[in-house]
């Protein structure tokens, strides 16, 4: 399903849904960050997605990372909670979703990055100094920067 992101855009349509979702800033032993290249909006991003009924937010993060990348992780902390009403995502089925994402720190456990072909067209480990060169939506870039900053308390937006 195609998606268009609006950020602080006065022409953006009004949101008609909020869906709890997760992202995970996964680091390997060398400090590299796991990123995906998304099919729906053609941006690089942290792996993640919507929480399902009957699962915890932590379990959703572990599941989404594994589904999108093939990498198994352990959640180790909280990067932040992102609910900026200025960021809406418009899907081709008419849904206009307000951002609501819990971003976690996670540690690599096992597996090799691979695209899933449904949501991701690439998944790879990225050196932190490579991040500025990638096409990343501003709200995702904020999460990535917070995850890499070494801050000791979560960001709440």
C-alpha cells in the first residue's frame, strides 16, 4: 500500500486514525545501526510497525524487527515516544494516520539482515557516520539521532 507523509504541512488532510506502533534502534557489537529501506514511502528507517491486538509493545518491537529484517533482537531500553500531530501518513485506502510510535533501543541477538519484499526493499547495518547521507523522513531522523545521542532519558514528543 502506498503512503505519503506530511510533516508540519498546512495542506495535510486531517487524521482519521491513530495506531500504536513501534520502531527499534538495533545496534550490533560494532555499534552499527540496523536500517531498512521502506517500499511504501521510499525512505530509510528504523525497522518497526503496528502493534497487534493481544501482544505487548515490547513483543511488537521484537516481532516487527524480525519480520522486516530477519534479525532477532532483545529490547534494552526506551529511546522515546513520538506522537507529533503535525506528522500524518496518508494511505491509498483513505486512512490518514497520526504518528504514534514507541521507539526502543535493542541489541542484536542473531540473524542476518535481509529485505522482506513486502515492506522492505533493503535491510542493512549502517555506520552512524553514514546516516546523514541517507534519505530519511525528518521524524524518523529525529528518532535515529535520539537513539545515537547517548541520552539517558527518553524523548517524549
